[in-house]
């Protein structure tokens, strides 16, 4: 503690405080209304967008962790690759959040949302699925996988 009774504020990791403004009418060629008719806007996450808000060292940490914003994988093992990507959305009622989506050939197959912060999230391809992280150092994630009949997020 300093002599004036104050102390140094602990550093907060950028991925906790990062709040992005979803502004696009489509993401990866898919109109926002196909994700949800109640959405006003959405934006896909990418390094270019993060570079406007995050120091180069933060982007390097993301790369070092092997995380992606878009990945391609044959999740359902049908011989055709699906694209998995993350982004943020804002609903017409002002609600915000993050999403993970699966598409093939520009067609939305399924998406999952987490309401609250329109902030950071990223993907890590693994055997049998894709991990969806919202933190760089927590080790907590949700696993996207194919069950034989549908995509699920566990």
C-alpha cells in the first residue's frame, strides 16, 4: 500500500473488459436476420477488429495460445468441411452478446448465443470438436461437437 492509503489497482485482462460494437448487417455473407430475426446487427470477430482495441502483445498472446476466430473442420464426418466462427450481436431491444456459428457453403447450419457482453471469444479446434473460449487464461470452455444427429454445445 502506498503512503496515502491507496494501492496499485490490479491489472485486468483485456478480454474481460473488451466490449465491441456489432455493426454489420451480415456476417460471413449470412444476413443477420438468418441468425435471429430479433437481431439488429452482428459482427464477426477477427484480428483486424481486435487490433483497434488490443495492444500488439495481447494479439501475440492470442496467437501463442493457438486460438482462432474462424476454423474449418468436418465436424459431422460427412466429407464436407463446415466453417465455425465467432462474433458479437446486438438485438433490436438493445440486448447484446456473443455467438458461435456453424455454416457450410455460406448457409447457416446452427448457432449458439451467450447473452451479456458483446466481447471476446475464440476457437480452438480439437479432435472431435471445437472449443469455444471467452477467456485466454481461464481454461474454461464449451465444446462444440456433432452428436450424430445435431451440433451441440457442452
